[in-house]
C-alpha cells in the first residue's frame, strides 16, 4: 500500500467534503481527482469527471465510467460511447455541444478470468456519496435538458422510486432543468440478445430524438 493510501481514510462518506470554495468546472475537476467520498477510488485508475462546454444546453448523465473510460480518463469513450455518439448524430444533436458525465465518477468492477474487469453496479450509498459532484455540475451548467442514461442516473436525479421503463422518452419538468428525459444506458443495448439489439437501438435513438424535438419546440433566451 502506498504511503498516500496508508495515511488517507478510505472514505469520508460524501464528496461534499471535497467540493472547493467558489467552485467552477475546472476547480471541480481538479478537486474530484482527489475525491475520497467513497471507497471506489482505491481500485479505480482515476476519477473520470464530466466533460463538455460550459454553455451546453444538454447534459447526459450515465451510471459510472466503464473500463476504457477508467483507463483513458474521459467519459463515454468506450463501446457505449460510440453508440451514444451514433444516437446523437441520428437525432441531429451536436456531440461537441453537450456535456457528458456520470452519477458515479469512479469505475466499480470485479476482476474475472485473465484479469478482465467487469462492470459492477454501484451501491445506493456510493451513488449518494458521489451525488454532490453531479449536483454542482448541474448548478454550474444550468442545462436545459438532462438526459438520464439508465436507472442509476435517473434515480440519482429523480429519486429511487423512479422507473425508466414507465417514463422513458418523456420530458419531465424539474427544478434542476427545464426537463429530464430518461432512457436506457447504451451499454444495456450492447448487452441485449442479438435478435433484440436492433430494436433496442432504434428505441434509444427515438428517445434522443425526443430531446432534439424538445429543444426546437421550447425556445430559450440563453446567449
């Protein structure tokens, strides 16, 4: 164990302990690199913070970084990210103008055969501990639409009783954005059986098209 890890507590219980004074997105990203709000930092390669323009109208929120994201340090750069890119392009949403992040900023995994790292769903406590980062990102960006990709992200934003299967693809007015639109996580599509994958892909693309339609039908006065 390194001296840093030996002298640092495994977890303080909340990322709120690491939010800097007068935060900006660059300050948050820098502070998040040293987050010890939960124990996931111990095995993860690095914190994977959100990325995108400060003026983004759309924020995409996933569950957590995957294997490639953990290695590269950027959100949605693996296979799920490529599917997301395709969906955004199909909907006519410029990928370079959206902000992408996750409800949990460290990769949680189990090691299986030959050292392969397999995604493991974060616990409710881990999502709760990491939530202050997400709330600060939303507060600073003030996005018009937040897209929740999967149940973990949706429940982090809308409460644990929320069910994506009941409300997917429907703009929901909220206090944190003009609307939240929930859909499945693209990784769930990639895990779908071959015979169901194309239909799941088209449904996902349709949900992103709802976001594009909402932006066009609800003008904004934002600069």
